[in-house]
């Protein structure tokens, strides 16, 4: 298994765990768990492959991705009650999944010969869209849009590593690992220490 495929599998697994945990908070049945796990696990990668015209998409080429997501759904269905704070677990698992997915998505675009802008966009799409779909379907405030937290910024930074590291002669393996590390480090800092960008605050119009 290549490093990219390994990261893709890891992203699907961990994102699927977050989808199932969200389903547990909504008290859904096992089918609801499975649906949210699969949607979250493969959603971002599916859109990436469609936009990059990778036909068929990754989970149709290798259905083990669906098996991984389903396994995550059943695991959480029977163990979620053991987790003291499911929301905290979702935050940290989502941060890890974001790191895996951004690195994999950006690197796939790079191997297809895409330019820097497309590489960054594909990294963001792969990392952010599955979680966004999960939260919208579950009627929760999307983590990607939560005020005062870094999220998309982390994905952009991680994908930019993949886009520009080859210009410095850095090997693909180090590039991928550096991308994942930077993405997770920024997201972890936002969760643990409140790192954020300035937010817009409205002001009354001038007379």
C-alpha cells in the first residue's frame, strides 16, 4: 500500500469515527450511524475525485474504504457510551482526520500534474467537505465554520506544503508528513490554546 493510499484509508477511518460519534449524540439507529460514518468518511474524497476527473472514484475502485467506514460505525455504536465527552473526542479525531485527508488530497492532485492553486483547493476539499456534510446532515454547527477557531486555515497551510515543497527539492514522503504535521499542529493549537484569526465585527454606519 502506498503512503497516499494509507493516508486515505486513515482519513476515511477517523472521519467515519467522528460521523458515528455525531450519530450517537443525535441518538440515531445503526443505519443512521452507518450513513453518517460513510458520508463523513468518503464525502470529501469523493468530491475531490469528481473534480479531478478520477474515474471511478477511489472507493469504487477499492470498496475496502466502505468496509472501513462501516466497521467504524459499528465500533462506535457499541462503545460510544464508554466515552466521557463525545464532543471532545469528535474535535480531536476530526483534527487527525483533517491532517490525513489534506495531505492525501493535495498529494493526489500534485501527482496528477495540477498547479499549486488546484493542489491547495483539492487539499481543502478533501479535508473539509466530509465533516461539513456530517454536521449539516446532523443539524449541528459545522466545525469548519465555527467562530473563533482555525479550520480551513489549517487545511490551506497543510496543502500549501504539498504545493510548494517540491520547488525546494523536498522528497514526496517528507512533504506528505510535513503537510499532515502542520495541519494537525495548527488545528490542535486552535483546540487547545484558542488560536484563531480575527473575526469580522460589525460597526454602526457613519452618519
